[in-house]
């Protein structure tokens, strides 16, 4: 498709108005795109409105950073650009959330107080007593405590996937029998 020259009228205040002025979209196409923009904006934070999504899509089309493939209607093309912008926002938000969680996961106190230390030691001793007869389960618990994946634990202690799953079931049965399950809320 040939490159469009930027012929934006001076009176165009928004990229959508500029696209309309250049006859890239009709009034009906613009209405369709507004509806699609509202749909794509659902679930996005309040600071990302549907109008922002639509204007950003048109801005990218007009500045040439997004080029319309030959044979694809402008409505479908701009809708795809908006979908891409929405995905880009969620990727960026996911990275920020991951960073915030990593910051929050850092220990707030370098050393727990003596009461918390004693409670943790008592809980570990209780777990050791519950599973004293099952060294495989104790090794799995130690691996989980170190943050290892199931595959890493299986490799470290030299057991198969079936043996690992069987040990996890034994753990669950003991915890249920002792009344040590968490309620799902």
C-alpha cells in the first residue's frame, strides 16, 4: 500500500478528527471504532479510557508507526491496533506488578522477634513429628521450603513423578486427619 502523506488540517484537535478529515474513516466507521474502543477499555484502569485508546490507535496510524495491510479495512485495522495497545498496557502493568511484589517480598525485618522464632520452631517440630516415619515427605517439605519446583525436588531426592505425587497425597491425608487444612475463601 502506498505511503499516506500527512495532510492533517490545522483545525483537527484529535487524531480521530484528523483521520476523519483525511477520509480514512467515515462517520459510521468512527462510531463502530468508538464502540470497539469502549469494549477494549473494559477492565483497564480508570486512567486509561476508551477515548485514549482510540486516539492512541489513530495517532499510530497517522504517524506511520502502524501501517494498514493491503486489503484490510480501516475499521478492522484500527480495532487490531487498539487490541494491541490493550495487550501492551497489560504487559506493562504485569511487569510493574511483578516489580511491586518483588519489592514487597523483601523481608521487612532482618531478624524476627523471639516469639515468632519460637512459634516457627514449634511448627517445624510438629511437622517433623507428623512425618517422622516418612523421610521422602520430609525431603519434599524441605524442598518446598527452599522454593524448589516439583521437578527440582524430584531430581534432588531421586524419585519419579508418581512417587512424588504419592508422597504429596500422603501429606494431604495426614494434614486433613490432623485438621491442618486451610479454608478456601
